[in-house]
């Protein structure tokens, strides 16, 4: 099977994630969508690595996972503290600051 | 990462060669951060404040000293080269920006350490601008208890150190992966620091959420761009990418089938651009700036506004000038558009702002536009001008936000402009200093703002971007309007009876403001030496 | 390395400004007067230095004299290079002469408030006022001296800030609506001039991309010997960029609308500072930079600019007639006069330009005399409205008399300074553009109209209620007015010393622009048409 | 001896400086000092006159260059004096009559607390007027020209507390300014044509200039003359100028200043001789004005205004003469001098009358005064006879010469002009007789003045009487002296040039003609005002009379067209300034503000919409990048 298809899939996932960020309200889901985008990137990296026949892409993928994990830590910390304050995870509630 | 093919037989793994000396500035900061964490764990609470401040300052001082040493030793010019297997570039721009960042960080830490402004806690302990216990729900008993017992989130210092470390690495990063990692390393701590305000915690948390979500969003774009560029070039090392783009690299047959496809390259470049433009706060990726600047604790805002811009523009310069000079004809027009949009939108929207911090946020957007004109210049002057502008701008910004921390009333800082009416009558000195900063923002001659603006515009003009210069000039006329408005408010309108009080700061904030003012004037009146420095440092290694 | 006279001339007031600002707030009348005498002393010292400079100046010597050249920002070829030619040195003298009078005239304008218990309001208002005036003087003098485009630009812009605070901070001591009006005027002043300055900045940068230096002398020389050449498009664009800034400052119709507000709201002294000193930088810069840097473009645009300035002459005069507010009337009169100055500059004849230079001097002195006396009157009643006055000459004959003399100077009565310059300008214009010359001449009728109408409404007729108590001029006020009037007479009867200094510079400028006076149609009766 | 010329000007100037800056301490001696200095300069004038007589005709003009005034390359303005027969004549007239009027004023202004200032102004006037006639170039002349304008402004408005006086003064200055525009344009034209504006070179090269230029210069000079000499269309100010104290009217608005226009034209003879069009214009102006003024003079009940009208008309004669060219110049000046005597005398007489009648000016409230102020009656009467041209008196000689010259102009023009002059003479006889009768004859029509005190007509003090007597002598004798073997012609012709006119009518015919119209005029006047009693309130009168009472509607015209039109214009411009120019700027500001307010709303606080803008931005970025490549 042509590895290029994996690229299409990656692009698709990335787009789904991006759109998800735009349409979903729940902060957690939003955040998961971002993670989806990151994973799309990973898929793309691995595919390219395969195409080029060098390992860089895969190594980068590992880095990405670590970074993603770190992001989860920070992100959840923030989101949870907000949730405890407002008893809601909807990002639309956090709009005290505008204009 | 040296490429090695699966087909080859297993040779002994070559140990990577690391130039520790060249990397030492960053190592010093990261070291300080780690020590800070340990201190957080082991030092008893009442000593933590002193210890942490000490560690942070020590680390920064060491880093700055090392930077100076490296510059002295010629690593900025003659010995400039790639370090850590081509992952990090130690050259003029890196060292210059790292120097600026460390200085900014020092000033920022001084402000973080300010404990004279907030009223003492129930237990009589002096407290700083940060939440006593970030985890506690605002308004809950837990928080109240923490407040009365005079707790303090001393974690702020290690976080700052990590952020600074990332920022030091960001403009020096010489391959996309390092750049991505550095981006995250300095972003994640900032997200947290935004959430740590002592007053108005809801705003603070909201700022954190917004900053975090959007930041993550943008870094996802950056990463996808990275992937695509890797797909095109088969490498993430700037030099290699540049060679592939120019077609001077030896193209392996494996590369051939992707290299043909410029779409990969261009889309990748655009998406990398999104990540960086988000960090510098360029239109239309600027919308986080006002909210985050307003919500975050003011000292953090100052630090963020100054240091992030410096780091991000440094990275942008390196990316565009080292990795994609071959694509100048593709990205220049786009940046033209972004720059114009940023300058105009920033200036125009700021006109109707009513909150000092939001006002400064939009002005920072406009300034991002001005700096972009320098980036677009695409010549030696351009780099030097941008470096100088960043240095000048960051200190003005720090000073301005430091002043904001001093104008307070019962519930913390009085940031609504109407409350600033007649400040000039109440405390002329403070008002005068703030006026100085505003004039620098407006680019009035004899302030650093003017010199910087002149430098970038001049570079842009000689780079053939005269229209940009004219747009820039007109939008700075608009911008001048709202800076002037604040000055009018402070000096020519009558003070309100219930007006805010101006807190008398300790030496810490005092130093911050004084430093800001001095730099503003010196860079305005006698910029020769610093321009020289910036121009000397304007050579990027590949 | 001779004695840096010019630098000292601008440093002295600068230092004076700083010292004055640093003086402690007044606690009693003695310390209050000290806070005013110190700055006055500095301004007088500056005057002395300026006199030395003009004494050292050789009219037929080098183009620029007393020059000093130091590198300032070498990266951009920016130097701290100063030097004066005949025009500059005369204008420096004018500035340094006027500032002390302005200070004396506004002696009590910024006094600290004293409450009933006789304790002084503790602030630096007084010092601030005089320090700002000194700062303006320093910057104006330096921008007259600068022979480096960038150096000039920097101070051309920077002087806006002290002016802005002078206008906005020290109007008549009224709160509420007037204060709003005042800050509006101040902002308007700043924004107009800032916009002009920023447009000029673009032009300055554009210039640098072509010349790679800011040194006026080297640019002009390389223009002369052809090593430097602008394409017409570029030159026109740059010219317009510079001209815009100067036309706002000068001000040239239709960019004048900031002036009436600024002069109306500011104190009489500050108003004089605006129109008699600061605005002169604009007209001076046209002579110095527009003509010398862009000779071709100057010739291209001269007709258009002349038309605008003639419009300004008539328009300003007509609006002056229609004003209800004394200070605004003076402001519109000034607009009309600036029309004459610009007319003289861009007629590109030696009579026109010498006349314009003289005009700057005369307009400075005459407006000072007229407006300061008016200021004394207004300070007695605290009203700016013409309608509030009437029959003043009955109660204050000397005040009325000096006011009339000032007015006669404004309408350029022969025997007083302005006549000489105005006639030179008209002749200079008429030589090349007879039609414009004739239209401009109509301005002198209108001038008579607004001056005499103002005099009649305020000074003559039966004493209007409220004016019975208006006192005549005091000693301090006489000290201000008398010398100015004497100066007007001298300038009107024996202007030769000044014209001798100015003429050579004017001729050099014209030769740079490449224009010569049209020769008389009939063979000149006094030996060949110069 | 020659270097005395500056002294002529300096002496009264010094007086003005002393009196105006001297302050109160000079109040008690001010008037004496002023008068003394006036006489001093008269003395100097005489000295110069005799030394001039001592020289041969071609030696008489002398120059005295003082200093260079405005040197700018080609433009060399000098301060230099030129004293020739023409200026000498004026010097003597100015200083002579001037001194007498100073003397008169001592009495007339005795009770005015601002007397010192009054004499200061008078001296200032003398200085300016002397400068005017002594200047050796047009620019310096212009200085004197405006100087006398200033003095006249100050003196008309001397009683500033009277709004009418202030207005009149302003009007006079403004109307004169219009004339000054003419003079300055003329000077500019000369400079551009000849490269100089000094008399000698300009006149020497006049012939080389184009006809158009010369005509232009001539017309501009004429415009100036009209302003200063109250000729149509710029005559409107003279009537109002009577608001000034009577000595001022006598000196400035009768004897000297108003005749400056005639001096200017005569002085510029070299130019006018070459510009027939300008000359034609001049004679037309002169002819029209002499009738215009005469008619006004007939209708006025205010004695001074009546005299003002007469002045206007008499100057009309002079201008007419001057416009006739070489056949007229001399007589223009001659009439100017004689008129200087009798008109000054008449005004002083009028002043003396008013002095005795509590400053009443309405002749309908006079009557039968000859018994109460005989001296005034006699002197005034002599002046009256002189002006109407009673045989043997000054006016007879000077005016008849002008009428002759008018006929001598030749052709139809000559006939028309001559007739005008004749008619003018008749009307002059009429209105002067009218004045005479209404003032000194008939029954007393006095009424109490505003304060309700009965007027006690009495003769004026000697200090006022003496000048009147002297002037009366002048009015009687001057003409005769000048005409004895045409001494005046010989005296002046070297400067102005002179040719014998060839009149279609012989001298005797003209003389008889004038005599006839004289009798006619006097007769009619007697019928109207001598036989029947004069009504104390003016009858409605004919349309012409009513118009004439209003200065033949000149002022109404000015008011409608210039004043109200102008004020509308300014009001419109003030409005425009606010709405137009400023409005534009404020509009832009408002626009920016509005946009800002609208754009701001995009910042709606929702994370997701921020993300959307980022996403959109990303798409645009990608798209444009690709597009750029596609385009390139």
C-alpha cells in the first residue's frame, strides 16, 4: 500500500482535530482535539521517515509524545483548577475578558 | 541526528559531541531551575522565598556572565558555529538575544520578588503578587487559610527559570525539533505563571486557559509544519533544509520523489509561520494577547511581553534567514500582508481601549508589526535593526508594566484608564516616567523607541519596502494618538477624589523601573554603541 | 578645535532647564521669585552667546561658519554637525532675544497658588513652566544650527513635547470646560505636528536610502557636482514629505487649523513662543532643506505652493476680521503673515527670500509686541472676548498706545520693521508672478482692517462697564514692550545690518536652486540689473 | 546749506518724539514746544528757499543722500532727499500754513486735557508730509505717504471716546490703504521695469518702457492719488474726516495732505506725459470729482462738511489740471497753493465760529453772526471771495488758468472739460455764498446745546485770530503775486515743464464766462438763502439734494457692497473653517475611532472564535504562499 495514503490520513486527522477545536465547547474535549492534531503530526513524521528511509522522523515522534505528555500535565492542571472554580468545563463560560 | 539507513550493518554508536562551553548559558539557567525545584522540596517554607530568589538571580547572573565571556571570546563573530551536532547555533544573534533575555529575566525576577505592594497577610507576613496557593479554589476557606498563613507560590521562580531556559534556546535552535522543544519548554511554564495572580484569580485562570488552549493549538500547527518540511527536505536541520531548497544538496533517490513536491515545503513553511506569528502576537494570531496580558499577574505580563517577543523574533529570523532564504520570494509578500495588517489593526483597535494593560497589549501588537518590517528587509541592516529594536522595546515594556503594578487601590491594581486621571498631579515623578515610556512607544525622538523604529524602517526602505515604511509611519501616527490620550489623562485632567494611591515600591521594583527609564533614554540619545553591537551580532551561522 | 560656541549656545538653556526644574518649590515670595530669576538669567546668558555668535559671523565668509562636526550614530551616517549661515544666525538671535521677553511677560502666569493663610501651594508648577520654555529655546536654537538632516529632524520633533505641555498645562487658570478646550488644543497641536513629522520621517529615511549620509553640506555638494542625482519621481516624493511637515509647522493653508486653537488656549506668552519662535523653524526649514536638498522639485512645486500661500494670506486675514476672540484673531493674522513668508521663500528671487528672512524676524518681534500687550490687557480682565472691552484708551492710555503701535507694525506701516520685509516679499513675488503679487498686495488692506477694527472695538469709544478698573502698564510690562517697539523702529529704519548678513546666504541658496532674479525690462538705470 | 534738508524733517520729528514719549511732565509746555518747532522748520524752509533763489535755475535742485535703507542685490532703497522748486513750494506751504495752524491750535485746544498729544500728532504730520515731498525716490515717498495717513488717522480719531470719530478715523485709513495698494504696485512695476524706483533714473528711462507698462504705472499712481486726495471713487472718507478737531481739518484735510495726490501726479509728469490713457483717466477723475464735490457742498448743512465738499471739488480742479499735462501742471500747483491759503482760512474761520457757538456745526442754527465775530467774518469773507474767484483775489487767477487750460486741451474733450470746469465754478459760487449767508447773515437761529446753555457768540482770542488774518492776506494776494509776469510759471516750469495752451477761447472770453457763472451762482444762492429766511429744520428737498446730503449715496454703496458683503463673506469663512477644514480632520479622527470600536467587537472573549481566527489565518497564509508560487 502506498505510504502516501498515510499522509492523507494524517492530514485528515489534523483537520478533524482542528475543526474539533473550533466546534467543541468542553475544554477537555478541546484539548483532546489538540492531542489528535499532534498525533496526526506523528503519523506524518513516521510516514516521511519511512519514505526517506531515515530514522529522524521516528525519533522526532518520540519527542512529540513527551512534549504532548508535558502539555497534558500543564493543561489538565489549569483546566481542573478552572473547573473547580466554575463547576463547568465549558470554554464559553470563560469570557470575562473581551473587547 | 545523523541520518542512518536501516540497511547498514550495526556499527558502533558514535557518541554525540557536545560543546558544553557554548551551551553553558542555557545549562546554567536550567541548572538553576532544577536546584530551585529541589529547594522547593527541601528548604523550609519560611526560607524558600530568599533561597529561590537567590538561586534564580545567581543562575541568571552566571548565565549572563557566560554570555559575556562567549561574546568576548569571539563566539559571536569569528568562532560562531553550530554546537551539539548542529542542533544549536552559537552566534551573534543568539548571544545578543540571550543576553537581552537574561537581563529582562533579571528585571522580571526582581519584580516577582516585590513584596511591598500587597498588604501584609493576616499572619503579618509580607506577600507578593502571586496566589498563596494556586490549587485552592478562589474564595474558598482553603485559600483564605493559605492567605492568612502567608503562604507563597515560590514555585514561580523555578518556572521562570525553565521559561527563560527555553527562551534562551529558542532563538539559538538550529533545527526544527530543537526549536519545537524550546517553544514548548518556555510556553508551558508561562501558561502556569499566568494562572497565579493573587487578586482577580478568575481573570487569571481564564487567561491561563485561553493562553494554553490557543498556544497548544498553534504549536500543533508548528509541528505539522515541521513534519511537512521534514517530508520535503528529509532533514530538520536548517542548513540542510536550505541546501535542499537551493538544490545544492546531494539528493538521494529516496528524497527525489518528495523533493519535487514544493507544496509540502510551502505549506510546511506557512504552518511554521503560524506557530511563530502566534508567539509574537501578529494579526490575525494576536487575539490571545489582550486577554492574557490583562488576566496574568502584571509582573508576569511584563516578563511575557518582553521576553517572549525577543525569543520568538529571534527564532523567526533564524528560520527565515537560515532555513528558507531560498523561498524569500514566497514568504516575503505574505509577511508584507501580515505586517501591514498587524501595524494597522494594533494601532486602530488600541484607540478605544479603556484598560491600561489591554492598551499596552494592543500596542505590543502594533510593535510586532513594526518589527516585522525589519524582518522583511531581508538584509544585514534588517537583522541588526530587529535585534536593536527588540532590546529597546523589551526594556520599555518591562518598565511600563512595572509602573502599572504601582498604581493601586483597595482591590489591587487600578488598571482602568479613568482611574489614572490626574496621576500627574498626584505623583508627578511616576507619571513622568510612564509618560517617558509612552513617548518611547510612540517613537518620539531622543527615546529608544524612535531609534529602533528608525532602524527598522530604514532597513525596510533600503530593502525596497518603502510602502511598508509609509504604512508604518501612518499607523504610528494613529498609535501616537492613544499614547497621547493617556498622557493627557494623567497630566491635564483633574484627579478624582477616590483616585488610586501610588504604592511606594521597594528597591526591587524601583530598580526595574529605573533601569527601564535609563535604557530608554540612553538608547535614544547615544545609541551608537548598541547599534554597533547589534550590527556586529547580525551574522547568522548556518 | 576652537571654542564650540554654537553647542554652548544650545547647551546653556538646556542646562538652565534642568537646573530650573530641579529648584525646590517656592515657600514664600522670595523663593518664588528666585525660581523665576534663575531661568531668566539663563535665557539672558543665551542671548549674550547669540550676540557673540553673530559678531563672530563673517557675512561674506564660508557658507556655514562656527561649524562643529562629530559622529553621532555612524551606522546611519548621522553626525552631530552644526553650523550657521546668515539666515540661521539671524533667526537664532531672534529666538534668544524673544525668549527673555516672553519670560518677563508671563512672569506671573505660573505662580503657585497662595491660600488665605498665605501658605504656598507646594508644587513645581512655576519651575516647570520656565524650564519648559528654556527647553524649547534650546531645541529651537539647535534646530536652527543643525546642518545634519537627522539632527534637525530629531529636535524638530522633540520640541513638540515641551510645547505640548506648555500649551496644555498652563492656559488661563480655569477648570472645567476651558481646561477641556485647552487639552484639546494641546492634543490637536501635537497630533498635527506629529503626523507632519512622521511623514517627514518617511521622507528622511527615503533620503538616506539614496544618499547614505545625512550631512547637508556633503549632500548639497554632491548634488552640485552631479555625483548624486535624484530621479524626478523620487525627488518630488521626498520634497513633498519634507514640505508637508514644514507646512504643518509654518503653518500653510490648509494645514493651519491647529494654530488658532493652540494660540487661543495658551497664555499670551506661550502663544508668542508658538507663533514667533517655534513656527519659524518650519519656514526656516523650507529655506534650508526643501530648497537645498530638492532644487528641481522646489521649482516644480513652487507655483502650487505660492498659490496656497496667497490663499493663506487672504483667508487668514478674512478670518481674523471675523474673530470674536483676541488671541484667535492674532492667530489668524499670523496665518496670513506666514503666507507672506512662504510666498517670499518660494518666489525664488533674492528680494523674496531676503524679505522672507527679514519677515520671520519682524513677524516675531511685531507679533510679540502686539500679542504681549494684548496679553497684559487680558490678564487684567481675564477675558479673551473682544466684546468685553471698550474705551480702554481712556483708562489706560499707554497700554492703548503701545497696543496701537504693535498693531501698526502688524499692518506693516512704513517706518516699522514689517513694512520692509513685506514690501521685499511683494516685490520679489511680483518680479516673477505679477498676478500673485497683486493679489497678495490686497492682503495689506485686510491687515489694516482687522488691526484697526480690533483697536477700535477694544480701545476707543466710551469706557465699557467692567473696564473702569483696567490699570495702565506697570514697570515690568513697560520693560517688555519698550525694547520691542524700539527694535521695530530700528528694523524699519535701518535694516541694513541684517540684510547684509542675510543676502550672501540667500544668494548661495538661490544659486543652489539655480534661479536668478529676472532682469529689469528696461536696462537698469543704476548700472546693470543685478 | 544743503545739508539742512534733513533738519527740515528732523525738527518736527523730534518734536513728535518728545511730546508723545515725554509724558505728563511736558503737559504744560507741550503746545508751545510743538509750535516752536513747527516755526523752526518753517525758518529752515525759508533759509533753504532763499539760498535756492540765489542759485541759477539749473543749479536749483539739490540732492542729499543720507544712507542706504534696504539693500538687497538689485533692490537698492536709499534714504535721500531731493529739494527742487516743486518740493520747495510744498515745503513752504506745509511749514508755513502748518506753523500758523499750530499757533491757532494753542487757542483752539486750550481746554483739551490731551493737548500735548495733539501737538505731538501735528508735529508728526509735519514730519511725514515733509518726508513725502522731499523724498528722492518712490519708496521713501511711500513712507511719508503712509506717515501722513497715520497722522491723519490719529488726528481724525483724536477724540477717540466719540465712536463716530473712531469710525471716521478707521474709514479714512482703510480707504487710503486702498490707494496705497496702487502706489505700492506702481513701485513694483517700476522696479521690475527699470530696476529702480528713484525719481531721476526712472524719469530718464521712462521713454524706453512699453506703453502698457507706463499706462499701468500711471493708473496705479492715479489710484493712489484718488485715495489720498479724496477723488472719486475713493472720496468717501473726507466728509467723515471732519470728525477731527477743526485745525486738523484745516491743515490736513484742506491745505496740505489731501493735495498730496496732486503732488504725486505732478511729480510723475515724466511718466504721465508718456501715458495718454492714464492722463485721460486723470482728467476724467478730476472733472467728475469737481462736480461731485461741488454738489455735495451745496446740500450739506454742517459747515465743515460743506467746506469738505468744496475741498474735494477744488482738488478736482487741480487733478484735472494735472491731467492736462504740461499745460496744466503749473496751474495745478498754483491753485493748490492758493487753495491752501483760502481753504485753511475758511476752516479756521469755521473753527472760530464753532468755538463761539459751543461747537455747533449746523449752519441752520447760525445766522447773523457777523455782528458778534467781526474779525472772523472779515477773514472768512475774504477767503470766500477768493475761492469763488472774485476778480483780483487768489482763486480768480489760479482757477481761471485751469479753466483756460481745460479748454486748451483741445478737441471735444477740451470743450467738455472746460464746460465742466465752468459749471463747477458756478456751483462753487453757489454753495460758498450759501455758507456765507447761512452763517453770517440773516436772523439768529441759535438754539441751546445739549447741556442747555445758551450760546454766547464771541470773537476768538488773538492767538486764533492772527493766523486767520495772515491766511486772509495770503488768500487775497498770493494769486496776484504768482501771476505778476507769470513768476510762478517761471519758478516751477523747470521741474514740471510748461507749454502755452492754445485755447479755442481767448483769455478774456474765459474770464467773462467765469464772471457770468459767478454772478449766476451767487445770485441763485442769494435768492434761495438771502432773500427768504432759512428754515431751522432742513426741508425735504429734491431727490438730488437728498442724495447729495448722503454724499451722493457713495457710503450706502460701500455699505451694501463692501461692508455687509464682506461681513457675510467672513462669517461664511468662519463657518467653513469650523465645518470644512477642521470638520475634515475631526471626521478622520472619528472614522478611526469608529472603526476601532467596530473591530474591537471581534475580540468577543470566546476562545473558540480566537481559534477560528487563527485557523482562518493559517488557511489564508497557506493559500497565499501557494498562490505566490503559482503567480511567480
